[in-house]
């Protein structure tokens, strides 16, 4: 009989970039846990030592290990931590640096892994989203989003529907045992997952790494391999520190989803879903501008057209994994 997993088998990884206040709050809340992970590894890309000082402050109360890399990339940073953790731990937990783990999270996560050895990955849930699926306006909105293969809310579902589309459930009373993707703000995989593949190494911030990686895990291990466990609760604070402005964020968003298309949906049906998503985004942003004319809405419409045109022009490079050519070495836009 296999030994039961305990908190000492868990390594918690957090990549961070100039968010010392967020790191401090996350560590402070972790102190309230009953089952603290065996090690908490902070991979810092900051250009100052503020985060390092915060980590040093907590080393006597938490098993914190501090690492620093020079490349500003959440993915590259996380892979540094993954290579370290997979040699020492049976469970590897990747987390945002702006997440509060509510009491009992790790206890329930370990219970899920121990009682269901077929499970390869477990994720928790954020505070319930105020989105009543029974309201007519929400039904219509979700129907339109589904028609264009864009993200939508669905009752008790976490599934990928296309290169831009995924369903997520706003409220979960029971575990979702047929999830085809897991949210990256708080999810845990058995170490075997990372022996096959690491995160895609995209420079700077990203929007698709959690969906891309977990969907590939689902494709490899099959139905029932990943679970959303509502007893594992978090508060995702969604820090605005370091967030990209609109044009930069929109370019990253489109390039990441086109990269996802080439990784997982490169087929006639996948191409149709990509085209439908682009049409839905363009039409949706234009209608939003017509409904509420303002500079912000007009610019978002233009930025989306620019980004989609850029991705089409550079589709061959993106297919090969050559990305972020719209950035210079300091992540400033050059197009």
C-alpha cells in the first residue's frame, strides 16, 4: 500500500515580479493554515531586493526558499522552480503571488489526492462569482459567447472549447471531476506531470499558460484526471501591480491564444473556431463602441484589430514558438 501524502510532500511555487506587498500578505495568510506545505519557493524577477527582504522576514515562521532570476517571465521563473521541486517533492503546487488560501485548503487537497490515486491534478475555487446563470440576459450573453467560441460561464463545468474558448463555473457546490483545464492561480499536480513537460517559456506576462498546460495534461491522462475541489477555497486578489496597459495586454492575449491554437487546435475545425473567435471579438468591440462611444472603447477596437493582424502576419513564427517579437529586451512595445 502506497504511503499517504502529507503536507511535507508538497512544494508551493510562486513566481513574482515587483510585488513585495502581495507576497507579504500571501505569506501572512499561509501562517494561518493547518497544513503548511513542506516548502514555499519564491522565484523573484524583481530588479530590487524588496521581495527578498520580505521572504527573509518569514523564514523563521515558514519554510520559505528564495530564488532570483534576471529574466522577466512568469513562465521561465516557474520552470526554474519546477526543475527544483520535481527532484524533491511528490506534489507540486503552482500559485499566483496574490492569492489567499483559506483555512483547510491544503488538508482538503491532500485528502483528494489520497482518496483518488487516479487523479493527477487538483485545483481550488475562488470566491463565488456573482453571475446568475438563470437570468435571461446571462443566458443570451453565454449563448453568443459560445457561438463565437469565446469564454463563457457554465453550470458545473471547467472545459476547453477552442483556442479562445473555455467554460468555467461561477459557483461549485460539488467537485467537478471531468475538468479539462485548471485555473493557474492555485493548482497542484503530481510531480510525474512535470517529468514530461514544463510550462511554455513566454517572456513577460501571459494569459494562457495555465489553460494550455493543464489542457495538455488532460489530453495525456484523460477524463477524470483533473478535479476542481470547491472545499479548497481561495481569495484571488488579482493584484494590479505590474499589469500591462490595454494595447500591450491585448497583443499578449492574442499571441498567447494563437500559440495555443497551434499547440492544440491546428486542424480545420480549430481554424474555424479561431476565425469565429476573431470575428466575435472584432464585432463585439465595435458594437460596444457604438453603444457607448468613447476613446477607450474605440482604442480597444483598434488594438484588437492590430493584434489579430500582427498574429496573422507572424503566424509562422508563432507556430514555431517564436513569440513576443513586439517587445524589446525591456518588454516595451516596438510595433
